[in-house]
């Protein structure tokens, strides 16, 4: 069977469901078949050029895993992707059609191997004079991964004598073409570059499009350059990979949209979501893993590796974010070491039931008097935790804090989520008056003893039972885990308070060697006072009346 016939058959099998694939994978196959049938299309599929690249891949050997030492035989997904990238050419000029390609796929699916083959081909085999190939990443270590893979693959092939290595460059002797790593960390701006090929590895980790733009803009003088982007999904949806590129390539693939970029090839292998962004596929269903892992799930050892990582993620939720992004290729709105998946948090927004007469646990987090101070309220209603929060900030520091923290404190004051107290420091009397003004049936008020003891004594004098919540992992690990688990199970109801949501998104955790966790105030670079006060409340909300606690002078201590 010819390569073209093989790719046509593969596309038809994917679309028909004979080969399990995600929706965007199916769309890529539909695009391929549609382009083959396109009348008056300026591009044609050149099977010989496609095979030439695949034969180049076959010159190299696997370096790792169960196939180590064996010559590479491209997987069908590699044949489809790189057959498209190198096979489609302009009907008149013969120059390649695709100047960019984007492949989003789970880890351990031959990303580095594929990029090394692309880089070495552009360096030595394409025939472009004085080719410049750059492997770009945010950090030097990441940028070197593809460079190192290329160096190792070349060194273990028949091409060993055709290049030199010096000063961080792999240089082709015959043409003078070279490959080197390029990273933002190295402070290499990229000015004066003339890339034939730019390789952007793990684009999800780039906090700006700086390196992408440098490579893209530098290619203007080349007749048929190539910008190659291979990445897994990530957890910062504000980064350009998700906010810009993923949105663009999804539109390119979607046949329902009258939009295309003829020069951009796209393949996305991911678990499927519905139109609302909810995950359709069960991550525990091993049969669905192939959607995000077309290569890793083609052999038993790859499946076993994913199975082991899932087991760890189910046992330790802190590992779930990486499993979802790296193995299931699902974009997750959660920062590094982040406490909460914010998509899960958003699902818990709902109508607040009547709370009169229901026991209320209050949590307080008194920060420095010039900063945000927060109080939270937790109720148990019909087996769910209803949570509310309010914050306080000194009026005189509001404008300055708005600039330094880059959040709309003034808007939140107008909307009633924050009370601006007179003067330059928070007057804690406003906090006490606010708690009493709501008329809730307050059972306990929970506080961090670090800077709250006197205020707690005043509340006790007003007749409240105050509980000291010691700020350490032994006390806070269980409630911190419990609250997150309740959110994920949609057993929490909140009113969409934007200040609380902001704090939840800011929160990061620290973990001990036994897997116990607590919110890490030192590493949370933005304010977490509202969620900290809520965890204080939740510490007591989950404790039943039979639990023995330390009592002294009318105060309880945990």
C-alpha cells in the first residue's frame, strides 16, 4: 500500500470510529481528506517528499524504552502528521504548504524523538543553504532536551561523520547549517536570527510568546521555513499556548467554522469534553487513554506506566493536576502546586439556601493591619457545606494595594465583597460588628492565634465560643484535603464571591513526606486570606461533638 493510500485509510478508520480518537483528531483527518478532494486547490500531496522524511526517521534508532537499539519505524500517527507536514507542497513552486505545525499530545508519545528527527532533517537533509535550527524553551534545561536528543540520535547513526559539535552547536559540515538551543533564561533575545526551523518544545510552559515571536518574525527571508510546536496541555490558561494558540488551532480544525489557515497543520490528541467544557471521558477507563496517547497506548509498557501514574494521582490529589495535563492532555486551570482546580470551584456556585437557625462556624484570618483581613462562614445544609466570605481593607491603603496587587479592590468594595475601614489600618471592631450584624446562629469562632488572641478574647467577652486553630500540618492537613475533596464532589455551595475565588486560585500547598498538606502562605505570591479563614472554619465544621479538644480559660484549642 502506498503512503497516500495508507493515510487515506487511516483517516477513514479514525472518522468511522474503527480507530478510537478524540474529536479534534477526527477533524484533522477530515481536513486531510477534504483537502485531497479540494477543487482548484493550490497545493498537492507529494508522496515522494513525505516518504523522504519518513525514511530519514528510519535512519535512527530508539534510545529508550522497550525498543531501545532498534531502528525507528514511524508510528501511524507520526506518518500522518509528518506525511502531511512534508508531503503537501505548492502546486507551482514546489515549496511546502505548511510553515507551522502544532501537535498537542500526552507525555511519552515520542515528542522529543519526533522533534529531533525534524530538527536534524531541516539541518542536514532538506537542502536549504546555511540553515539555522533553534530549539526554544523558557529554561535552558528544557531547550537542551531536543538538542541532546538530536545529538544522541545522530551519534548513533551512519551520519556521525557529517557534522561537528562545538560551542553548543551541531554544525553540518557540507552546508554550514547549524542547530543550537535558545532559551529565555539564557537572555538570548534572538535578534539577528534567520531561522529555517524553530522548534518550540512544551509551549504550555511559556509565560509569554517572546521566543515564539522571535522565531516566527525571523523566518521572513526564508522560502519555506518551519515553526514546529509540540506540547502537552498545561495548567496556566493565561499563558499564550492556551489563551492564543490552542484557541486558534481549535478553530482551524473545527469544520463547523468557516475558518482556515492553509499554512498551519494541526493535530490534537486529548480526552474529549462537551460544549460546556466538562470532561466526557472517564480517566479511569483505560480504553479511552489512546485518545491522548496514540503511541504510548500502542504497547503494554506504555499503558502500565499510565496506569501507575493514575494510581498515584488517585491516592494523592496533589499529583492529579500533572496526570491530567501530562498524561490525559487536558488543560487544567490550576497553578503549580496549586491547591484547587478552579473549574471544579466554579461548578460549586449556586443559590444560597436560608441559613437562619442553622449552626454557623466562623473562621477568621487577621493579616497585617494594612492588608486584607478576612472572615468566613460555614454551614452544613442537607449534607453540603454552604460557605460565605467577607474581607476588610484600610481605606487609606486601598489605592496603593490595588496597584501592587493588580486586582480591583475598589470595584469589590463597590460590589460589597470588601468593607473599606476608615484610616490606614484595619480596625478589628468592624470585623466583630460585621460578624454580629448578620444574625447567624454562631456556634464557634475559629482563629489563628498568631495575631488574633486579643481580638478573640474580645469576642469571647461578647459571649462567643472561640477556638484556637494551630497553624501546622498536624491540624490543617485533614481539613485542607477535606474541603478540596468536598469541592470536587460538588458538596460545597458558594455565592461566586470574586474575592474568595481569587484567593482560592492563588493558594498553593506544601506537603510533607507523608503526603500531608497545608496552604503555604510563604509561597502563595498573592493573597490567600479568604481561603485561609475558610480552612480555619472547616477545621471545626468537620469535627463532631465527641472529638476531645483542649480547653483552657473558656477557649478551645486545636
